[in-house]
C-alpha cells in the first residue's frame, strides 16, 4: 500500500500501526533522515541525481586534479556537517531503540548524527566522514585535524563559502583547483581519504556481514529516507523480501523497493517518526 503525501498526523498513525505488529524491527536510514539537520540529500523524487554524482574512488586515487577538487570542496563543506545537530528523526529512532523496538539501526549516512542522538551499536554502512585514513599505512586522523592542516596550507580558501552539498561537500563549480594543496599522511607521506565508502568501492565485508546477520534476527524492515538506488542499501530490502519479512518505506519520492513493500509513506521523516514513536 502506497500513501502519497498524507498529513503528518495520518502518516504517523499509519506507521505506528505497522510498527505495532512487530517486535524486532531492522531500521535502514538514508540521506532523507538528515535533511532536517541541514545536510542535503542526493536524489530527487524520481530517484535521479540532484547534483553531479559523487566522486568515484578510482578517479580520487589516480587523478590528482580530482583529488584536489574533492578536498577543496570538502574543506568548504565540512564545517556544515561538523556543526549539524540531530533532528527529530534521529531522536525518535534513538528513543525507539532504547525502548526495545529496534533490533538494529543501520545507516547509509556518514554524518554520525544517529550516534550523537543517542543510538547505540549503529552500523555505519558507508563509514564516517569525521574520520580520515591513510591509504598506505592505515593510520587514522580526526577530520577536524585534517581541516586544520587544509586551512594552514590553503589560507586563500579560508574565506570562501558555497551552497552545501551532501556528505560534507560544497558546490564550487567554476573554481580553479590547480593550486589547492592536499596534505599527505604525517606518518608515511601516503594519500589521505575520508573513511567513507566512495562510489566504486565495496562496503567492507565484515560490516556487511554484521548488518546481514542483524537483519536475519529481525522480523521486519523499516527504511527511512532512502531511495535505495545504491545496491549496498537495496540488497537488504531484497533479502528481507526473500525471507518473507514485511517492509515499510518512509521516503519522499520513488524508491527501488517500492514493489517489495507492504507499506510506503511519502511524508517528512522527522515529523512522521516523531509522531509515530513518541507515544
């Protein structure tokens, strides 16, 4: 059943009735869960890209121009993510987990807002943007530490501002990135990369297996704020469907799992979750 654009009270009531039928709900969240925190999402209502698609891993590691462009945009966009606060959706899910309604929370987001809202044992499927890793020696740095180095080495960029883009990115089209200086690993001189799964990379096997096992111990799947256009998220909907686990979708716009769901609600994530889970 698909409910197109119900009011917030009706949407919350429908979701609550669905949730009341299950005791161990596996929750998968996407970018739509964090838009209420000021972090833009990737896709439009039809599942298409709103902006230029994210950088590909191979281009990032092989093309210095792409690498510099990524870090310049991240330098401007990172402060927006670092200052973002959990919204009502994150808080409602944290409360539901504390109450024992949620078997496991898995997120495609890299902003860490579920943890900041109080959720525990979150599986960050695509990693965390607040951590940076050396691709050579695997030493890790806090993203804030790398931001300080970027600022020291690129003082002429410090005063720039731009429209926010997803995952700590910023729209800087038309800029010359040729002189942007990207810091290397302080330990070995290797290439630094945010500890997130880029397009062209795979979710680490152990992380995927952990999420798959949690889904197997659940009796239903709730997808919040994700179009599931990326296979790393869609496969959990497919696995749930094949196992006979009911699926509910809370998302504004088309998802890849529309045909698999027993319930789909197109409504604001924060208002709907707050209404459904606060009583």
